[in-house]
C-alpha cells in the first residue's frame, strides 16, 4: 500500500517478521524489569532538582501531568505492540500505518531519544559518583569530571559507564535482562529507604507558595519557568516503557508479556514517583533542591542521615546503569529495524549467531552515547531527548486511531479502552509538552530531523525494501 508519505509495510508483513529474526528469550518478569529499569532512573534521582527550579513545589503537579500523558501513550503502545510484535516500536507502527517518510522521521527521532536518554543517565550517574567519592574525602581532577561547558575536558565517568553497558549488551540480551532485574531491585529498595527516612521531616510550609511561577511555560529571569516547563523536562522521568515495545520480537509470549510489561511497569513507576517527589519537596525548601546533581542524597544529608545519604548515592551508582542498559538496548533495536527495512545500511541488522543480538550496531550505539555524555550538559541532553520521545508518542497516538478506523477486523490481543479519546489525549498532551520546551531545544530538534531527511532522500529512499516491493507491483 502507498500513501502520500510513501509506501507502507503492511501489518501482515510486520507480523511475519516477528517469527523470522531475533531470538525469543524474554518472559514478562524480564519485560517489567526492563520497563521499571528504564523508567525509574535519572528522572527521579536527579531531575527532581531541575523540575523544582522551574516549578517550585508544583513540581509534584508537573509529575502528575507528565504521568497522565505517558499513561495514555502506554495504553496506545500496549495495543500496537501486541498487534505488531516486531522490533522498532513507534517506527514500525508508523511504517505500517502512516508511510515510509513519516516512519523515517519517527525512527530518526527515536534514535535521538534513546541515545540522548542514555547520555543523560550517564551524566547523572557521574554526578552521583563524584558526590559519593568526594563525600569520602577524595578529590578528583575537575578536568575529567565535566565537558567543556563545565570548564573541564571530558566527563570521563560518563564515558566509562556508557562503554561498559554497551559491552554488557553485546554479551547477550537475556543475560543483560536478568542482570537488570537485580539492578532494579536495588534501585527500588533505595527509593523506599529515601521515602521512609525523609517522611518524618515533611513540612507543609515547604509547599508554600505551591506554584510560584504559574502553570504555563514562560521565560522568566533568563530561564524557562512554570509547571508545564517542569513537566516538559520531568517527562523524561516517565518514558522508558516504550523500550519494552522494542523487545517485541524477543518476547516468548508477546500477547501476554508485552501487555504486562508496558502497562505494569508504567503503573508501578507512577506510584513510586508520587511518593518520592512528595517526600523530597516536603522535606526541604525547593530552592535548596534546585539543580542539585544528587537531590535525594542532598535531602538525606541535610536531614542528618549521612549513612542513608551514602547508601542512596551508592544505590544510584549501582542501579542507574540499568536505565542506560534498557535505553541503549532500545536504540540498537531501532537501528536494527531501520536497517532491515533498507533505510540504513543492511550490515547493521546482522545478528550474532552466538548471542542472537545485533552486536555491531550495539557497539556503534555505545560509542555515540559515550561521545554525547562526555561533552554535553545534563539538562540540554534531557530536553532534546524529550523532543524525540514526544514526536514518537504523537505518532503512536495517531497510529492507534488510524488503524482502528482502517483495519477494525484485526484481532487485538490487548484493546485500548476508548481508543479515540486516549489517542487524542496522547497527541494533544504531547504537543502541549513539546511547545513547552525551550525554543532553542525545538530548533535543535528540527535541525536534527532536517539532517535525517537529507540522509533519507540521498540513501534510504532508493534502497527501501518496501519501496522496491511497491515499485514492482
């Protein structure tokens, strides 16, 4: 089938690909852990401070807004992931429903999302490492702890952790996913400890004024302020469940496992976030939290719990790499899917006979992530990653509604309730968050996609497998 945006890859073809490629090694506990591992990470460990700087105590409301929008997107993802259980996530759905050119834009945006998400977490991990080591009285060379923006040469810890995780993924998907379950358990234990230790210091005065910068995003004092400005950045803290969708071909029972993995991980993480955010903002003034590289550890140190603070920082050091692992996994599968479709060089979709995973493309992903993490700032990376994710979520919301209208006869293992309402809320909510991002971020996002479209027209369009099939017909 051909649309105004180029040829499509039919749902039937996409479903057949699910039985002829990556090795199915993952069950639903692995997928829930992948989702929680990706969702609970730098966002809650480090971006609470950034959000508090933009919205004050109303950062709590910002988490609610971002969570509701992501919940709608999660329902749409769950239906499409079980209907089209192939690698590629929103890229594959867009290819099957909207057309090749739009699918390229979504895939190119997903590459931006996952690579910059990995880099953001790597920078956040570096901040906890430095704070943990310095709290023990060890001083590290500043030139190796920040990129040029921070007066240094390179953020060496961020580079090291990125390359280390890439090496782990290259060893095999199941092994990495099993190790991820252990990391997730450590992470959830640390957050539970934080809530327990800080709950006793909750003070309602710290919530006043609740919304000092108002609701809408606006420029104030040289920065972007407001609840929506905070929501646009803490949105980073919620996504990750879409990485579960990229594992569709490797799920043992996609119909059951993908639904549990996507919806289950999102519901669990929303509850965790609300508890941690309320505990942090209620324990100390938001001005003290603003832009701290390690806000949770800072709260516990301020409350006189140095041992607990040390343990929280240590848990972050141990567990935050699980987010890098899942996001890097997701990006390598996007590369894999685009390569298999001919839009990127075909050698990138080569699968290792030993591990059943795309080793080469995972290594390339690791090098790219390490480069970004070594030289760029956390907040700028997170904002640009969010722009890529919002684009993908908009596409998923549209695909849900279009496919319900175009192919109502398809057997849907999981049916999204009120699909047109959920799809509309996903699209409108994501558009609102996108326009709430700083204008400079949106300009960079447009430039990224202009570069991508040039690559598509010069390379991918003429080599597209679906394009050749459509031409032959």
